C-alpha cells in the first residue's frame, strides 16, 4: 500500500474521541483569535486578492502566534483550519488534516527541518488537501489523489523567516490543498505514489506504520508570546527571574542545544518581523518588557536603543548533539551584572507546551490580547460561524493596478 492510500484510509476512517474534539475546538478558537489580532497588519492589503484559505492562513500566521506541533516543528492549525473553513468543513475534517500533517511531519523528520525546509508548508499542502477533501466528501481514493495533486506545491524554505514570505508561503500551502481537493472532487487524476516519491526526495522516510490514535500524537503547543516557538522557552525562563535583575547588565549568556535555535536566523534584527526570529532579541524583550506581546515585536520596539544595547550583550553557547525538536534539553541563561552579581535560570518546557498545558486563564488572556471583541466572538464559536467571521473581517479584494 502506498503512503498516500494509508494516510487516506486513516483520515477517512478516523472517528474523533472527546479529547480529539477538545483539541479541535481549541485549535479553531486559537487560529481565529490570532488572525483577528492581525487585522491592522500591513500584509492584510497585500493578501486581500488571495483565495479564502490562502488569505486566512496568511493573516493567522503573520504574527507568529499560532499553535505548533512540537514533535514535528509544524504549525498544524494555521494550515488546516483555513483549508477546512474555506470549504465548509468541521472538526472531523480538521482532525483528519491535522493528523495527516502530524504523520507526514514525522516521516519528514528533524533532518528535513534542519536542512532548511519550512515543514509547515511541505507537510501542510498534502495535509490541507486531506482536510478540504474530507469536507468535500472525497472517498479514500479521492483523498490519496488529492494529496498527490498537492505535491507540486509542497515547498517552503526558512530563508523566508522574518519577512512577509513566511506567512504567505503558509497561505500558499493551505490554498494548494484546497485546490488539489477540488480538482480531485472534479475528477482529476494523479498517481498516489507521487507523495511517497516526494517524501524520499526531500529527505523523508516514508512509512505506513504510524499510530492510529490520537488524531494528533503529542498534542499541540499554544504560544503565549507572539514570536517563533524557539523563543518561547528563553523568554519564559527569563520572566521567572526578571524581578531579580537589578542594576546595569554587563552580559547575558544563553546556553542551549544547537538545534533548538535552527529557525532563529536574525541575530541583529532591525524589523519587527525579524525580531520574531532572534534569540538575542528574545532576551532583550524578556528583560525590558513587562509582557513581551505585540508591542514588543514592532519595528519601533526593535530599534529602541536599550533593546539594541541588550542584543549586543547577548552571547549564545550552542551545545552539540543530536536534535529532534525545538524543546530538546534545557535552556540555561546567566545574566551578569555590572556590580559583579549574577542571576541564573534554566527551563525545560515553557508554559503552553504539551508538557505544561496552557491554563484557561492564559487562554482568556491571549484571546483578550488579540482584540477587545475577540473573547465574545470565540464564545461558543462554531466552524460555520468562524468562516463567516474571517470572511467578514478579511474580505477578498482585488489589487488596484
């Protein structure tokens, strides 16, 4: 049996458990909330001509506040939720797509991510095809064909991080999946072996031996800070000791496994988007700001003289060894003070990770931070209502020449 047909059989036959459905409802609310938080972002006008799934995924990802599957370093919901909503799907379609994305991500493995691929996009396009395809009523063979039809769009690279291109390529992946599902529904043909061939050529290990349950093995991490997930741990660690840092800072040393900084490609950021992928700036924001929220990751915030001074004081010591996820090992930080004192801290898992599940209070605070009307919109949100909210808040508009 091909990988595509095995995944299609799993997706078509999976029956969600109560825990699966709870994860789906949280993913829906989180994705809609972070999209609404971006309503005033300049990218909104640029993305306005894109189809629904592309437009909504782009806006839900541009602030980098959406959830992450830490086992595979993929932003599962920001691809699959918009794909489902664009074709009128529900929680079952989301879980099918999310589950396929997690399983494809596992086949791609850390080596694929370490090579510089943006796994959210590579695993995301075929997964979005399953999510949209199940919502459209495709059978097992149709889902396998839809995945094969999505292969040409299964790309994306980490050089996009810190630019509009990162969220746009996520939008392209979501839209590619919807397009592939609609083509399969209309009768387009494709060889399901294309998915397996693609997996091998991008460094993956194809297999039909994957877990049947839960829908998303390992669960999803919820971000509490609007920046790359690789920055969540150092920020959380420093926030635990921030009130102990008094006086002038002389130096900050961050010690962490080398692979855990893979996506942090901007050591000296000059824009808000670049700052979301900068370990030195994570340190600066955690020390300077009461809460590193949206206002911490703007062009003006990055260019603060005090922030730039702290960025220059950060030294990163990378520990060698095998890496599997962004949460491998522990992060250790040492803040050296000018008077000779020091503050030390270390952390394995940040709040919001599957190992430290997000609290209801933190979820409410996150929703409120995304906009004053967001908590009310999320109360009792259905999949159909979510689509209408996004359609209203992010309408399709043609670009003016």
